[in-house]
């Protein structure tokens, strides 16, 4: 239940506009999305309804059971889920279209997906015009023979997070480790892996410390580099109730996100009619300036006697070093680093000082930088300094954008940890060997970006990718395509076609996968708030010879290691869940899940209850952080990538219904546009040493000196080698470019179709 009761009746002081339904304003039409989804899935309407009504959402990680959740009463349904629905209800593609690769290469990713579901295993060798159908036995035999001729360190396995359940993650990583390799990674690597590192080091946990209900009625919610209006839309309904309960909302971000300013919640009559003002105060920080901004806020709190000294004394270590670094920090350097004034940082500190309770939320705007781990640690420092840990209305929330991403690392489908998030050490390997009955590799594996590095060097013999598309998710798509082409055998297991499948290679095998709703016996997912939720099998049509991903990987491992066959077999998904709880005690309760609505929240509503952390001494760790130089060349702009109407790299619309910006837009501040005499819609080119991107000017309330472009289109301007030091996440939000009004290269920019 919410911390404070949400007042009944309407609250006009929170209305975004007096225009009914925001008529004439730039905003999404949520009711049209429902109508659109109905038309799109009309050919399979009954099945689509059962998925919505009985399944667990395969979109973001808020978590549902059917159309309900555990946070609020009423319907839990959003545009993201409706847009993804067709991937689950569409029929099979006509395999004849795979006979001619050149025709497919001319299609966009959306057009490839729209062709239909992959129904059968397919194979193509270099020089052949297209794919030919093969049997599952032939596919697995060919892959197994290739593995037997290779060595474990030259194998790579990657799983995306869209819809991937805990059972698949767990069984997949077990199969890969039975093959002698820790080279298994998932999409968490390129999103919240820095959060996992910093939280684990400081608090001894690697997940959100509070619950969604803590948002409704807390004193203050701060969003750092996060835009839930686009990525977790139902959270906006939580924020609507929070605002009615008196909660203040702050956004720290380079861009004044329009939907974080005002939002129309379609399922509530008041908000649907007049919208809701969501954010009280925006702080337009420079990209990558959050570390300096938070340091400035901490310095101001220290100077104002605004720290929770009792909490610091009773529940933390390391504050003395942090205090010394704060006292020595210079305001001029903090202003330069953050792009904000001392007065603005002090204002933020005063808001924190007045808030006895607060939830600090962050996302990709924090984690996709080369200093990501330190910036997450700065947020943790801020929470500890104010005592926002282990009690109602308080917490740290690295909000997840994919339904499968929280469970991926916890199940061990991660190059740098074993199941349960245990570090890869000989001691932990020995414990796993006792559980599994076979030796487990003891050295960390390759992360997803490192797999592509090895592939580019000719040091990867096999890459098995469950979903995903490296051409769209990694910096420098041309380099990624070149790396993929050098892998002797690539296996792409997915529900639909993607452009990376069409990259030329010695041998490419496509394997058809099931959706989470088709897995016999049902599966589970873990939400942002650590709620493990059962998603039942949904009766309906099935596609050709599609198989659950984990079944294929386990069968492959049994063929390569027949001596371990009895230890690599599960009767059903319930058997996988039974083993998960034995190997990962944190997940005690998963073994009981078997029907719709069943769930449990591991760790309870709050991790680190009453400030006591699962560290050796029960205390959280502060960490003193330096401020690195962030200078860029004269005349250059800082560049960050952003999301529009899309889910991960799957673009749903060419125009963002929230801002009105087209996919080729570059967001430019009014001050910069006036200085450079730019006008809306003007063709410009962004260039740096990595590439050129043609754009059109879009005026926006963005930090001067800052530009934003859409992802994945902006990947051509990113340094593929720039990564955070520990988690090794690519720096998607960190680059600099020059803006040209004349084409600097005489071309239209990088031709991504050439990479396909």
C-alpha cells in the first residue's frame, strides 16, 4: 500500500493543461494505441487477449500478472506492451523469402520483423544466395562438431533481455559452463552493469533496495538520467498518485524531457482529461556532469549541516575520506564539471535536506558513461549521507527497462559472476561443482563487447546469440559487422529476423525460438523491485519447429559432453526452478511458483532493513570520488544518444509522439541555435573521428553546448573502445562532435545497409 493515502477527488493545481485531453498539444494518443493494437492483432485476437490477461508483460521490468500489479489498483497496461504484442501473435514467415539475402538486406529492421516468426532451422554458407532449411538434428550436430574442434575460450554466448525468463538464463549458463566456458553474457552488460558493481561493493546487494509503493507518498523522488515516461510508462501512473499524495519530483538530466514535465495517464479520468504536472524542478546537468553535480550537493549538505549524522555513525564506514574530499572540492571545478551553478547545486541540497524520506532513481543516463561506476557510487553516497536506506519511503532504484534484465545476472548468465551474483573465484567454482557434479571454469569470461573484440581479431570460433542485434546495440555498426563476418560459425536463435543474421560469414545457422508465453509449463521473471513472478504458458497457436532457447542449449551441451548428459537434463521448467533455489538460496520461493498471480519479493519490501547491510560488518561503504577532467575541443559539442518511440533498438515510429522529433533530429538548445543561426528543420552534419551523421535541427530545452541524437542511429559517432572500467559498458552517452552546416564528406553519412 502507498505510504500516504492518495486523496480522492480532483486536484486542479496539478493539471498540465485546461484543454480536454490535451487537444492540440504535442503528446501521445494512448487511446489510439489500444485501437491500433486491436487492429494489428485482429487475426489472432483471442490469443492476444489471453497473453494480455494472463501473461506477465514482456516489456519493461515493472512486472504484472495479467493486467494487474502489486502497486496500485486498476489496470496495468502501457504502449510498450501493446507494441510488443504482435511479436507474440504473428504467424510464421514464408521460408522462401530467406532464399535471397540481397532482397532482405534492403529491408529495415522493422520490415524484417514484420515478415513473421522464424519457423524452422535454416543454414547458409559463404557465397550461397540465401538460407536453406535443415533439421534440428543437423543444426545441433554441425554446431556440436564445431565446438568439439575448438576450445572453450574461443566460444561466445549472448542472451538478450527482451522477454527472456529466469529459467532460460539459468539453464543456458549451466550448459555453457558445462562446455568449459564462462563466455556467456546478456543485455544487462550494456545497461545496468555499473549499478550492479557499485551497489554490491557499497551495500552488499545488487538490486533496487525498495519497492514501487515507496514512491507513492514519499517526500521526494529524484530521477537521474532516467525517462520512465518513454521506457516504463506505467510508472507515470505511480507518479501521478505520488504527486496527489504530496510527493515532490526532481529530474536531473541534460534535457527537459517533455513527458516528465507533463503527462496524460490514460487510465485515470482526471489525468486523461487534463494531464498531470509531474516534475517540480529540472536541473539541466551537462552530459556526464552528474558526478560533479552530486558532489556539489553533498558539499552543500555538509556545509549546511544537512547530513544524517546518526545514520552515518551507526550504519556506514568511510565517511571521513569522503568528507575530506568534499571539503577540498572547489566550487568552480564543480560548476565546470556539472554545467550548473553553485546556487543550483545548493538548491538541490536544500530540497534533499527538507526531505526526511526520498527515493533516488537512475537509468542509462548514468550508467552508459566511462565513469559510470563512480557516478552510481556518488548516488549511493548521497543516499547514505541522508539515511535513505532500509526504511519506508526510502531507497535506491536502478530502474530496469527490460523484463528479463534483473534475473539475467542473478541466474549467472553473466561473464563476470556465477549464479547468485557470486564473483568468479576458485572457491565459488568448487561450490558450484558440488552442486552440479562437474568442474566449473574459474576465470572470468568475455563480456559481450569483448566477444566482438575477439571476433574482430579472428579469435572467436563460435558466437551463439539468443535474440539481440549487435549491429544496432553496439557502437560503430560497420566495425561490429566486420567482427561478425570473421566468426567461422554464428548461431542466431530468435523469434524473428534481424539484420545481423544477414551479415556474410563462413557459416550462419538460424534457430527458431519460442516466446515466453509458449514455453511448456510456464516461466518466471524478476522485476525491478525484485519480485519474482510466474508467467503461465498461454494456450494458442505454435510456430513450426520453434523450441525454447534453453532446450536447444542443453541438448547441444549433452551432445558435446555425453558424460554429463544426466546432469544437463530438466524434465520441465518446474525442475529448473527447483534447482535454482538449491543453487541460489536468495530465490527461495521460486520452487513454489506454478500459476498466474503467484509471486514473491526476495529480500522483502526493503533490502538493508533499518540500515543493516549484508556486508561483513553490516555497514554500508562510502567512497571518496575524484573529479576527472572532462574538457572537449574548442568548438565541439557534447553528444549523448537518446530513445524515442522504441523498445530497446526496435524503433516503432519514425516520429516521437512525445516531442514531435523525427528520427533524423539533432536536439539543439535555443541559445546554441541563435548563436549559430540555425533554424528548425535545417540540414546539418555531425562529425567526429568515428563517423558522420546527417541530421535536421530540432530546437529543444536542452543544456547549451549539448546535442542529442537518437539511438541506435547515433552509434556511428561513438568510440567503440570507450567503456566503463569495471562493468565495461560502452559509453553511449559520452562523445563529442562538431556541427557542420555543409556536408563535410560529400556523402550522406555512413551507409548502414552496407554492413548488412
